[in-house]
């Protein structure tokens, strides 16, 4: 069985796309999609499933090398 690394489950603070950086919000246990704003603390990267809206559960990869989606259309 493959080692999936360290993954933790959080509550989403809004919609989060798959394979994106997420940051801690002001509420304990809640993450939001990172925007690059000054002072944002990156929690990790979402896996192949993100979150469609607030108050959904989302897995966040905390270690290892992960695939991310970056850039613009």
C-alpha cells in the first residue's frame, strides 16, 4: 500500500478547488483557499477533491511533494 503522507481533515470556510494551497482562517479548524495575501499562513494543499462551499470537510496534505494547479486561464 502506498504511503499517502500526512493528511489532516479540516472544515472549509468557502469553496476550495482541488490541488490548491489552503490557508488557516481566523476560526480554529477551518481553512480557506489561499490568495497570497500578506500574513496568510499556508496549511497545505488540497487533494484531488476540494470543497464546493463553506462547512464541508476537506482533506489537506501537510507534507511531502504534492501536485498543485497554478496559473491563469
